[in-house]
C-alpha cells in the first residue's frame, strides 16, 4: 500500500514539474518576442519630426530682415522690443562670441538653425513670456532647442555686456546724474532711487517653498534689488534673495554700498543748503534704514515745509516704480511666474532683461550718461581695514541722515519761495 502511494506522489510531482517547465519556457519565449519588438522600435518616445528649417529661416528674413521687409520698423520694435539695428548688433556679437549661435551641421550632417532664428526664439520668449514650444509653427524649432536658445542667449548676453551696461557710475556719470536730478526733481546729490521687486517662482522645488514664500505674497518669489535713475537706466541690480526676506535683509546682503566702504567709489560730494556732504544718496521708501546715503519721505508731515518735501520725494521716487513697470511690460517673462527650476538660470534671465533694457535706452537716445571707454577709475585700491570700519560707521550714521533730510527740506522749500 505504501509503495503504491509513493509511486502516485512521484507521478504527481513529475507532472507538476513538467507543467512548471512548460510555463517557464512559454514565458521566456514571450519575453524574447517582446524584447525583439521593443528593440526594433526607436528609443525616443517622441517620433522625429522633419521640420523645414530652411523655409522657416527664409520666411523670417522676408518678414523682418530683407532690404524691404514685409513688416515695418514700428512693428519690429513692438514685437522684438528693440530696433532692427540693435537686434542685428546683438546677434552678430553672440555669433562672434560662441559657436552655438552660428549655423553649423548637427550629428547627422544636417545644417542647424541660423543666428537669426536662435536669437528670435530667445527674444520672443523674453518679450512675450510664452512657453518654449509656442514658436514651433513659425520658427520650426523644437521645445528643447527653443529653451536652450533662451538660456544660452541670457547667459552669453550677461557675459558680453555686463561690464558696460551694468557698470557702477564713474565721476563723469555722477556729475551728469547730479545735474539732471537737480534740474528736474530738485534733489541735489541724488544718484537715483532704490527699491525691491518680487518675481514669482512657479516651479520652485517643494523643499524650498517655505524659504521662498512670504505671508503677504502667498507663493514662492525671488527678490531683486534695483537702483535706477530718472531716465530708467538701471545702475545696480542684485537678484537671488529668497522671497521670505524683506528689503532690509536684501540691502544687508547686496553690494550697493561696498565701493563706498572700501573707498574705491568716485567722488560724489555735493552741497545742499550750504552744507557739504561726502556721498551721494538714493531715494527710498520707509522700510529702509537711516543711512547717510538714503533719503526717505516724512511719514506724518506736520507743517507745509515737510508736506512739500514729502510730495517731492514721493514723486521723484516714482522713477523706480516706473522702471519696474517698464521692465515687466517690455519683458513679460518677468511679469509671469518663472518656469525654470534652477535659481542660477533665473538669475541669467533677469540680468539679461536688465542689460538689454539699458541697451534699448542707449539705442533710443534716452540715456542720461554716455559710456566712455577711456574713463579711468580714480581709486581702484581698497583702503585699509581700519578706514573701512570708519567708512562703514559713516555710512550707518543716522545723525547724518537726519541732517541731510532737514537740509533737503529747507532746499526744496526755498525753491518755491524763490519762484514765488
């Protein structure tokens, strides 16, 4: 009885093993067939689109860059935010600076996009704030390549033009700014206005959202600090501080007064109401500290003299607000929430918009100061550490701040009395 039961169990085990072997063989055959089928298909998920780059480039030339283009200069300025001459100058400089903006064959031996196509894709994204694939129908450029054109355009513009178009004012610039600001708003010794702006960050990493979000904003932002003169020329820009900070935190981290502390700033002395001051000043709102180089308004003016000063100061400080408005309307990429994931990429985009903004002002003849290549810096060697401490103490001297404000109040009041 036991022998028959053992033989039956053996037969059952053999049948089970046979069945398992058949299942394994069938599974291996199916996997091999699927692997062959997948390997025969292209690896790229998106199928290759054979775009007609040559016809797109020809259409672009006929529309905007021919001897007699289809669209006039006024339409070109509206769509490209600049003159045709300035656009071609930037395109030529980029082509000479880096091979990316030249027309060259790709890995397949097919000729790539021209300089005009790449610069047009970048400028249109900056100007309209659209997504990278929105210009595929017109320029026949993929989303990836259009985004690459944008970021490389911004990066190379910053490297090419920062020294000229985001420079510190030299002695000649200071004198021109003094003359212009004293004639228009009536503030002798005024170098410009200073303020901060928040740029919303749509694709801020989740781990960073608490650091970049402030209660009054409600969403992640990055702060930029700007100094602008009456002609809306931007003399200083500091971008990258998380949005949870305020204007005082940004000022403490920026380099706007570093040249004053190190003793390498040009001579910016001026006289108001018979009193001489060593350094020029910026107009600012009430949150800024009482520095000797910052002039704020009077919050609750008690008499007519202070009311008039507050009116003049707030009117002159509109320059920085106008600058932010013009910058956002000219470059809608700043007006819309940022899509890039890296702060470094956003920094290049912001500085590129500022640099091209200054280039447009110069090209249109609205800039107060002209660039002088032969201008020599008076002091380019920092002073000793002890002297830097004294300069820092002088900068943070609230007593000088109060006296300067009082002298400006008397000066502006005397202007009205003399005119009367």
